[in-house]
């Protein structure tokens, strides 16, 4: 079970540190990626350790983010392993 949480944390940290934190705002990131701003807040809170890891990002959400950032899922997960 802890391994699952570690994966969720790694994914959220990668997205937050590489993309969300560099956006003008959370709202702008959400809008560009066509996801809810509340989803961006969940990702941020997990990345910063201010929220529980009960959030399980959907594959659909991850695909939307990766498409807007022009990265394949394969490359995304490769980067997560390096992270």
C-alpha cells in the first residue's frame, strides 16, 4: 500500500515541480490542460505534503496534462523513474 502512495506522490511532485509551479497560476494551468482547478490543487497539495494521498489521478487527467505538455506517457513515466 505504501508503494502505491509513493507512486502517487512521485507523479504529483513531478507535475507540480516541472509544470504547475512554473505556470502563471493554478487556474491558467488548469485551463490550458482542460482539467478542473480543484484537480490542480489536489496535485499541488500532495506534492507539497499538505494533503493525504487519497487522491488517485485518473489516466484521462494524466493524458490531458501530458498532451498539453507534449510528452508521451512513456516519456513521462521514464522521467518519473529518474525523478
